[in-house]
C-alpha cells in the first residue's frame, strides 16, 4: 500500500479526481481524520473535510500509473 496527500479544492477537482480513480481496478481509499471513504464515490468524498489535504491509500503493488495521473492534486 502506498499513501500520498491530495488537495481537492473545488467541485470540478472532485469530479476530475473520481473520473481518474474510476479508471483503475484496485482499491483506492481517501482518509480524513478518522473517516475513510472509497475514492470512487463522489458522495463519499463530499462527506470529508475538503478544506485540508486528504490522504490517499492506494492498495496496489504498482501504484505509479495512478500517482502520475493525479499529479496535479498531490500536495506535500
């Protein structure tokens, strides 16, 4: 599993992010505080606090293609 932080500031960011995530077959979760949601769920993402970075947990042995595709959302 690999973890990175992303920032989804606008509704369009969330739509674009879910569109990208949906292209991958493996499990991808978003974690904010004690809440975890499926990254393919727009409703789940909107239940999180989007005012701060969100941790993305990628459950794959080769997450690099996914990480490269969401580069614009990644924050340190």
